[in-house]
């Protein structure tokens, strides 16, 4: 359940030397220059990639939990809908 923006970031983790112009999709294509600046890999190490990957996994986990809660709330609200 990863948005397009997070998907582009996740793809950039594995090959840090891969330019954003290759991996950017959708809305991110308009931001290639800013992405290139943000992903300047002169200081981005494998340790950074590891931590970023963990953070993105957490976002995926919480996004899935929010979807489950949304479904539960919808079921609980059914009796009050007209």
C-alpha cells in the first residue's frame, strides 16, 4: 500500500547511484531537480538506506492499520446512517 511518491523513494534506496530521472514517476517527475538535490548520494550510506527502508516499512504498516480501522469504523457507523 505504498503511494507513488513513497514507491519512488523506496526504489531509490537499493541503488543509491540511480538518478531520480530514471526512477521518478507521476507527480515526482516534476520534482526531478529537487529530488536530485535531496538524494545527493555523496553522504548517503548503506546505513542510511537501511534506516530509511525501516522507516518506509513502518509507514506501510501504519497505512495498513489505518485501512483496517477505517473498515471497522464504517461497520460501527452503519446503524446510525439513514
